[in-house]
C-alpha cells in the first residue's frame, strides 16, 4: 500500500495515526461490553476507520458531516467526549438524545455533525440543503454525506445527487463500498462495474479510491472539496473497503467466504499505516496502551453516573420547539379570495423573513400550478424562489438542511397527492428531529388538496390523516381567506414542520375580509363559526362551507359549527365546548370515512365527554373509494352528499 504524504508533516502523521487508532480501540472495548450486556447493540466499523477519519481530517471543523452508523471515526475525530457517546450507546438520558435514540442517530451542532436515520438515504438530501445555505452565503465550505453501497439503491440517492448537480451545490457524496448490505453482496445491489460510474449520469465528477488508505482518503476529500467549490459541482467518491464484522453483531458473518475475510484482513488500514510510520521511525509504541487506559477510565466513569428519572412533562414538551406568540391584526381590511390571501401571506413572509426560501415545481417564472407564487421570483430572485426538479423527497430533505443552517423554507407540492413521494422525509426526519436531539425543522409543506373539481384519483385526495398520526408535525387546514393568511404566516414563523392544506375548490370560489398588514393566528386554536343548541358540527376545510350552506338551507335547526382550523395540535377545549353546547355531535370531513381524522375526534369525545352526550357521536365522510373523476360519481363520493341524511339521523335520535 502506497502512502502519499505530500504536504503532511511528521507531527500530522502522528496525529493521523492517533485519530485512526482511537476508534478501533473504542470498538474493541464496545465488543467486550456487548458480550457483558452493558450495551445492547453495536454496528461495527472495524476495517473501515480510514474513511471516516481521513474524510473528517480533510475538512474544516465547522464543515458539516452527515455520517452513518459505522463512522465512529467521524465522532471521535471531532473530539466528542467518549463518556457522553457511551451514554448515547446505552440509551441513557445522559446521552445526546436523552435516551430517545440509539447509536449514531443524532446530531451535534457544536461538532457540525448530523447523524443518520435508519432509512438510509435521507441524510444525502439534508446535505443538499446545508450546501445550498453555504453556497448562498459564499462560505467556501462543503457538506459531506456518507452512504453505503446498499444506500445507492435508494431513490433518495438519485434525487439528492440530481438536485445537487442541477443546482451546482458544494456537496461531497462519499460512498463506503464495503461489500455487503447486511447479507446482500454488491453483485445483487447494482449492475454497473463500479459505483463511481453513476457520477457520469448526473454530469458530475466521480473518484474511486482505496478506502483503507487514510492518506488517499484525506487527499481525495481535499481534492473533492477544491473541485466542488471551484467548479460549482458536487463530487461522488467511491471508497472501496470491506466490512469485517456483521451488519450488527447479532447478525454474524457466516455468509462471507473465509478467503474474502483473509484477503481484507491483510489490508487492514491500521496495520498498514503502522508499518508506514515504523518505516519512517514515527511510530509511538506506547500510544496503544495509553489510549486503552484513557478509554477504560472514561467508560468506567460513565458506568458510575446516575441516570435521571423519566419526566413525562419533559417528554411531551420536547415534541415541538417553542413557537412565537400570535401577532394581532391591525389596520385596513380588504376583500380577498382564498387564493389571494395565501399569495399575500407568502409575499409578506418573504419580507418578514429574509432567510425564507421557496421551493417547488414550476413556482418561479410560471408561478406554480395555481399561480400563487406568480411574480415572486421577479421580486426576490431565483436564489429565494427556486424551481425544483421532480424530486419531492430531496427537496423536503433540503428544507431540513436549510433549517440546520438557520434558514426557513416553504416547499410547494403541486397537489397534496404528490406528497407521498416525500413521505419518509416528513414523518421520519422532519417530525422527529426536535424530539430526538433538539434540532428545529423550519419547513412548511403547502398542499393543494381536495376534490370537487373533477381531477380524479391522483389530484383530489385530502390526505391529512396520513400525518395527524405522527407526533412532531403540525397539521393546518384553513377554511376562510382570513384564516388562510394568518395561519400561513404563523406556519412560516413556526420553528416546527407544518403541513399546510389548502382546498383547491376554495381557491377562487371563496372570498372574505382579510387584514392587509401581516398578522398570525395561533396554530392549534379552533374557531366557532356559528353558535346553536340543536346539534354541533365539528369540521374543517371545505366542510365548514358545506355546514354553513346547510344551516342557511335549514333555518329550523340551530346548528353549532366549529371550524377546527388546526388538526395537530388539536383544540380539545373547543371540542368539549361544542359537545356541551348541544349534546349531539356530527363530525364532518371530506376524507374517506375509515381511518379519517374524524375517528380520532369521535374517540376523544366518547372517552372524555361521554356524560355530556345525548346521542352517539356520528361521522359524515366521503366513501371508502378512491376519488372518482366523473362529476356525478364524485358528487356522490363526497361527504356533502350525505350531510342531510347524517344530520337528520342525529336530530331524530
């Protein structure tokens, strides 16, 4: 193995060796503790240390790295205290995630590290967002994201590389090709001769290196950084190595041919670097033993620390980051359509928040599918109003990366239906990140939703229930122009991820008074639209207008209509008051009945307000079918067609 020490001093070589040896010795200790039952799981990076350590050494300390679960060398080279790392691996509340995560599924702003989630791939798109911020600020920095050869089969790999290439982002994508994804060999993962060949498909530079040679890794990452910054182009590095132990220790390695293990054991990165240093008379024979003693002392101290008791209030409080207080409306009021109120909110938010970035398909010059963003690119430029490739997941992930760098983002889905392509980023990354390690996710996803416009099964869904089940998300569904503007401005000011549903049928059919100046409406507060004492209708979105229309058509009934406005958090006190007002409750929503959000409201009322009820809680929802295209079929599909029947059944109970 040839070591190129160009521009590397003797002292740096010694430091490189210490950085390389330390994670190996920590791992050996962890394997011992695993057998003793003092840690429950371990993902070994033995044999791969040169990649994590070499790449980290090649970057500045304030350049973000997004590692995987075998990259202990990233964490140790960034000088993260072993005692707290050990608490993290134990699942202790003294760890970086207060016991809410395991292994390396966390981040540290202090150390500019953002760890993975189990789904393999989302971190690549987050790196795009970090790099986008670096590019806009002209920092002369890069983001580096790790993945494995198995991870290159994920759709997110394609999306992240494509977005980075199209936007010329300073990202280094580092693939550790270690031969196996759990037990699946590379021959069953891809058909190209080598993974670096994929770079050509994105029009970017690719590099293939010996991942067991720490100096080769170091020089390659430095060159990749230089290229990314000078050429304004991401770089894909394939680092060839081998996984010497199982996917995790319980998996074993019986599926690996012994000859292959022998071959790679002879290419051990530490063994070869030690031989190189010995040749240069730079090897410190005492270092190994002194590091072992240091590790033993840190682990022993960590084992003796007391774990704090479970605190329910703290667990619940950490689901969301604190949101700013509402801003009351002032000044003049104008009549606006629903669609214009949303456009007004976006325009004012761009002035209020210079760090706000808008992203979506066709939102720039074209103005979006519904023309809501028309004219904004001329006012704020293409850096802040960005057309995106058809990469929903990567763009949502990039929004999270922007949050890491202190930015806000709005991601527009052309239709709410298409958000399924970004589902993983929303429910597993955005929703959980503050609870896991305190990182905000200042991302609003706008979702033009709902039927009644003859758009068929893939452009008409109202899919809010996909997200109300996921703690950490906020879900908003306004019904009036005034609420649409105030709630959207609140969402864009909120440090938490917000799913903002906009009913397409309301865009140009509903008008109302809207304050001209910026204001916000508290997310999580319902609104009484009409007071009555015969029957309560609890609803949101288009259902509010269906209920009002029905009330006008049936003046003999005294209806109490509650517009939830926000589905998560939910205004339980307002729901209780609606039950108390009439004793009879109908929950009305456009989504299909089974699994619809109305079931959650009905269950809560039955559990908490049973003594106030004079009849069973009833639901009026759309049919349990996809949304049909033909106008007559769609009309009968929608809940509105069964509203009279539902009301009468409840009134007569």
